[in-house]
C-alpha cells in the first residue's frame, strides 16, 4: 500500500484507523506541539479503552491527578488505576504508598502482573520521563514493556500491552524523538489547519511497509472521539506563504517559450532531409519543360582539363 | 589448487615424466597429495570448508553473503575475518532481509551461527529465515538454460537469436554459481529441520543484563562488554581461532549483530549528539575486528545510522568496518512517485570496499544500483534510464525524467541530464 493509496482508501477504512490504534498493541507515540495539544486525544483514547473493558494504568507525571480525571465520568474514573508522580516526584515524603523505583519501577511492576487480559498504559508524559531519565534506559524499559508478550504465537489477545505515550516534540532534539519513533509501532502526529485538528497516523508493522493516513477529528467535551472529513479543498493554503517561488524565466531579453502558433508552425515543418511521400511524388512526377537533365559546365582559366587518364603512368 | 593440478595432469609436465619412466625406483619427485586431517597445516594450503572459496584476486577465503548479486558487487563475497556493515533504511524493512539471508546461507552451508540482538529473541530471528531455493530453480548445471529461471514471467524461447537466451533478461548483476551462494525465497520460511540440524548460539541482551550497572565513562557500555565476552568465548571454545587443534573439521563462524548502536543496546549515540559514551561503539568495533581477524569468522552488522546524531561517529564507524553498504528505501520520500524509480524499492550505496593484501580494491564500475523486493526474490539491478524515444515521447514526461536524473551518477548516462524546461 503506497502512501497515495492509503490516502485514497474508502471511508470505512479511514475512520477505522484512529479507532484501531489500541488494537495493534505496542508503543503508540502521540506527538503534539504547542498549537495542537495532545492530552485531550490521550484522554479520549484512555476513555475508549476503559469502555472496552481493558485495564488502564496511568502514569501521571506532568499534571495533577485531579486535572487528569477532570471530564471523565465516574464509571471511567473507577476503572483507571492512577500512579501519581506529580505530587512527589522525588519521593521526599517517604510514605508507604510511594512506588519504589520511580516511574520505571511502576512500569516493570505493571508488566509483572499475573492476570491475563489486555492492558493499556498511558504515559503522561513521555517528555517528562525523557527529561528525568536517561534516554537509553527509557527506551529499553519501553521495549521490554511493549514486547512482553512476544512469544512465538504472539497474536493472542491475552496479555497484549498497549503503551500510549504523549511526547511534546518541541521539547526535544531530533535524537530522542528519532530513537522513540523507531521503537514505536504507531506514531500519531497532531496538526491541523484553521481550527480543525488532524492526526497523521503512521503505522509500522514489523515486516511490512509502513502505512500512513491523515484523519481529521475533534474531541467532544466528554472526551469521545468524533471523526470528521477534512476541510474543503479550496481552503487549503498554498505550500509556503513566506517564500514566494522565484521564477528565473521572467524579465528575460530573449524568448524561452514558444507561443501556440509558433509551436504549430514548428511541428508542421518538414525537415529538409526527411523523405516524405509528397517529396517522393514531386521527384517522380516529370517536371514540366524538362525531359532530361543536363549539366552545363564552363571551364575557367585555372582548370586543367586533360583528357588523359593519370593512372596510365603507373607501372603495375 | 593450481599446483596440485599440474602435478596430477600427467603427460605434459617433466616431473611426472620422470616419475613414469622409473616407476619401480623411489624417485625424488614425490607426488604431493592431500594430507590427512589437519594436525599441522602449515604453508599456503587452501582450506576446503564448505561454502567458501578463495578469491581469484587476492587469495582471501570468501564466504557468500546470501545474495549472489551482492557477492558479485563485493568482488566475489565477504572475506573471512572482515565485517560487513549495513546501514539500515529508515523504516527497517529491507536490512533485516539481508541480515537473514546471511544467516540462512550459513545454515545451508553448515556454518556455525552466532546471532546477537537487543530487540528480538535470536530464536525468533532464526524461525523467520527465508527458505533456500534448492530445487529446479537452483543453478546446479551450467549447460541448461538456467537464465530463463530468473525471469519466470517470460518463457519465450527465441528461435533466431537463440544465443541471446543465455544472457540475463535485465542487467541483473551476478552470474549464477552453484555451490557458492544460494537464492532465497523471501516468502517462505526455512524448514525447521535445517534449523535444528544447525549449530547456533544466541545472545539476547535483556536476558544477559538484568540490572543497571554503573558505567564508567571511559569504558564500553555493559551490553557491548558482554557481547564481546560472549563472542570471544564461542570462538575459543569451538576452536575457530585454531586453539583446539584436535578439531577434525574446520568450520566458519558467522556472526550477526542486529541494530547495533540503537538505544536498546544501552548506547546513546542515537539520542544525543555528545553523549557520555560516544566512543563505546567505535571501541567495540575495534575489538570485534581484532577478534575476527584472528579467527575463521565473518560478521554482519546492521546499524541504524540514520538515527546517529553525530556525523563524525558515522565516519569513524565506516573506517572501522571493512565493507559498508547503505540501503535507502523510497518509502515516504518524494522519490516514491518519481517515474524514474517506479520499478524499484530503493537504492543501494556501496560506501566502502576493503583492500585486503592489495594495493587496489575491487571496485565495480556500476555505481547506481537499485534493489527491489519481489514477492520471492530480492534483486539488485543497475539503475537504467528508460529509453529516450524522442519522436514519440511527449515533452512533459521528458522533463520529469530530466529533473530526476540530476541525482544519478555519471555512470548512468548524461543524455537526459541537465535539460531544463526549454522549448528549443
């Protein structure tokens, strides 16, 4: 499936790709920016997986628990298992409820759970973890978590782990972002135009070509996902309004292009050495007033007209 | 091999004439035959291990890389004791295929394998090796019309120009050789009994390193240390460096290391430009090359160089490896819709070829190479410009090709290069 084919896919498949982000498993990277924030999409996906009956664990590092739970109704709030690292990230209060090992310890503890069933882990946010932990350790931990169920028959839904990570890509250089996106199974980059948010979804399956797709959506106040068609075509802005394309062929003193009449005249020109049928007829037709052809030659003063054959001198 | 042949040929050589004249006496001309199994093989003897052959250019012992087209481009194969580094393509789709062809070639030839990875379990990697084409599509006999098998879609037998049937249809690089280099079917898996019959060792990093150790900034990352110790143990215990002279049959060790330099190995060159351990990878390659040069082994490494932030590290890594091949796939780039590249899936860049006991290296004259992964075969071909039929082709498509041929090297022909959108 080439990129263009993916964009022209039928509406049923387009609408399904954002919905089925969680069913693929593995690491799903949500890349947002200052203009298009991703926490609402993260909460929408958390709500969807909670409604599907999966276990949902939240590692909250960037915003407080009250702010994260805001907007969810109570049955969803009861299903979420929240690990709070916002209030006391360095564990200064040393209470028993603090999890050992920090966020990574919490991740490993979730992996060691014994009960089967699909699990969704939401990391809010990966940027916080990248700033507080070495990148290699984080990558190794994420890989261990998301590939925990990779036994030879690994398509079983039991024990499938999806990790949703929110990454603010403007905070990091290309290095960590590149390293995390090479680990991710799915990458969702948020963007949009003129008030309409879009998600560019790049899906990397292990041994197949990556498929990508752009999906326009909006988040309703109760954090459910509303998929939409894109804005109309004529409202698309031109590619780069800051730099107008420079055309070097303007203001020239000579003609680089031909007008239509000139082009027609050129195309209809018969080349001198082209033997066409008209020329053949013209040659074959006897010309009026000339039965045979003669050559008239007048020798001038410098010509040496000798009737002898110069080869007679040779003695062979 | 040549020396033994002249001794045995008989009539022409004077040595054997003397020998035949006085058969009853013991002459000083002794026929040198192959000695019994190697107690003390000294001198320039050719080691006859399955799946290897000596290079005709510099006498090095070569193994096949698993792709006969790639063998041809590298001057016959991969020399034993050297490192083949593959720079991965952006989405890591085609480089695992080369990696697996190398390992599958080892299994088919009966070599010992050592597979190291931080991402996948080596047992899973071995399950996914491609199946060798060993039946009618194999090229065992030269006198048959073997080249027709490469293009199964055209079965036209030419009546008048029948000599041209022997030539390959498209200019595919590589002659067909029977015992050195096999073709692999990428859509099928290798049969299980071949894997079980083979001798392989796996190194999966998450199993070997359980806790996070404290790393001194001047040393290698612990993952690399463990891998080097593992490789050294295997080489020593199985006698690939000649340390166990009682071994009856010499064999070659094929080492495959996947995704070296990625963060999963604990190396931060992909994450930061000036990390704390930026010399770890180069030290690893240096020690690895020392281990390889003193043993009968060949190594393939795939590395995600597009993620490495510091370009100087890439240059150092290239210098420390022997053969460097870069894969560039067209997925996601604007070349995918380019009409010039519509038949291919990517380009292959051969960035470095070694000079082993030689003053010159074995450079092929083809610099523009492209690959494509058909459903079964991975083929490498010379990148051809489509023919410029100037009377029939309209002007607009000529201009598209003209812009895209600016990127090609001089080997591809300059006829369409350089033309702008001009009407005269």
